[in-house]
């Protein structure tokens, strides 16, 4: 059984950036990780290695990470793909992906996976 974390995020934890039709409400990644540590303490994120031994899997355009969670007792969740995208949510060509793109994608992917698999901030 996986943690059920719906309801953990309260309105005071939500931030908004931008304005008008370009505004977005979100919970920042570091707060999400703290909420995971506090409410699912023995679950840690993991990434599935790509066939070439790296972390980025090839897609028809760009790449993606596969992220899941592993419990201290060895149980694992299914993995969730997170595309490597720029700040405009556009895929980055595989050969143009940088280390910064990977770390940003990893953080976004953990947030996505925690929402999808555990209901955190869903």
C-alpha cells in the first residue's frame, strides 16, 4: 500500500507566479520534498537508468526521466515519465540537454510522481 497524501497540502502552501493568463499556482519542489519526508518518511524517489547507462531516456523528440518511489523495505511504485523541457514547456533536443535541464526535470518529476502516485498536491 502506498501513502495517501491528499489533503496534506493546504492553501497557505501554494504560491502563484506570473499574472493574468500567464499565472501559475504551485507548491515548490523543496516544500514538496519536505512534505514527503514528513508524511511518507521511508519512501525515497529513484530514477530508472536509460539503456545507454545514463539517466535520460530517448524520445522521438528530446528525452525523459522515469521516476518512482522506493520504500526502505524494498517496495517500489510504478514509474512515471517526466519530459525534459525548457522554461516554456517545450521539449529540448536530446543532444542539447544539459545537466541543469536534468536536475530541473528530476525535481519536476518527483513532484509529478508524488501527485500521481501518492495524491500529494493533486
